């Protein structure tokens, strides 16, 4: 399996500073040129941030049960809570 390295510059909206990220991919270079890879990375970053919030902020690291079906139920409960809180935050957000 062949991989390629993509080095992309990411601007931090809070600080205005540029940072470099190195991506490793097996996606085809012609189908996924560097600008498209950067866009995919940006889209994926929101998903990764959501998973982090789900795991750490909502306590989805340790489970109360040891049975698979109860762990699955707990994960779904956390996801429902996360989505509900996200919707409330989105509606309550007031741009400055």
C-alpha cells in the first residue's frame, strides 16, 4: 500500500497565526489534490472535535456497565444528550 504526505497550512482564527499540519493519506493524488485534501481535513476536524467533547466533556470514557448492550445504550444516551445540548447552544448563540 502506498501513502503520500500532504503538508497543509492551517490558519488559527483565534490567534491569526498559521500552523502546518502533515496529513498521511492513501487517497489518489489526481482525485484528491492538495486543496481538496485541505477541505476534507477541515470537514473532518469538526467531527473529531465533536468526538472529543462527547468523550471528555460528557464523560463517555468510562462506562457504568460491563455488558455490551448496556454500554451501547449508554453511548446512545450520551449522543442524544450531546445533540440536544448542541442544538440548544446553536439556538442560544448570539454573534458579537
